[in-house]
């Protein structure tokens, strides 16, 4: 299970690094590329804050928070028995590490680096693949929790009431 989690995270990191590299090499911050009118554009932005540019100027704090999240997920991963939880945490881990790499390795310097954002959709703030992975993974984990699908594969609440695995598939199976 841990290897699956790490493989998902590695896939997110690879896609994030690749797309950020392409964006930095090809996008001019002053000239956005319009994909679908003004609704979807590619716009190069360097973000010193967290999501939605919150906490700008506190990059070192965000770096520490991201490190704590990464360490927590890795430590917690040995308890995982649910494929859906592995997917959700793998997305969050990969996204956190993708943006953490920017904070560590990009200018203006180590632990102060700005995250590269380049996708702009409508009124939504500019984001990147790592941001998308974190949000999608977090939404999945919230839904799993609300429905009662536990990280260890057990089910409570709604999921337990609607679990059809405990019922025999046919009348003949009930006698076995």
C-alpha cells in the first residue's frame, strides 16, 4: 500500500515539475495565452504565499507546514488499507511535495522560493498541477470521511449501512 501511495505522489510530482518547466520556458508573465477566450488562460505567476496568495511573505512558515504534512502522510501511510484513501493521500502528498520543491529550489532562494502557478480558469485564482492534486485529494478524503469509508478499509455510518459485501450473492451462497 505504501508503494502505491508513493507511486501516485511521484506521478503528481513528475507531472507538476514537467508542466511548471514548460510554463516557465514558454510563458511570458505579461502576455497570457488565451485557450478559451478569457475563461481559460495560461498566465505565469510566481506565488510567495499559500493557495490564493494567502500568507505572502511567510514562505518559510509554509515550507515548514508542508514538511510536517509530508512527514505525517508518510508516517501514517503504513496504516492504510483503503485504495481510495491511498489515492487521496497520494494526491495530497504529491501536490504538497511539488509545491515544496518550488519553495526549496526556486528563486529568490532556499526556503523562500516562489511557487510557479500558470493555469487561470474564470474568476478562480491562478493554480498549478500540485494545487489541483492537493484540492482533489483533500475533497476525496472529506467525502470518504463523511460517507464513513475509513482509512483502514472499515466502514461506519452511511458506508456500513450500504455495504453489500456482507450479503450473499445468491440464495445458493447462503447455504454454503
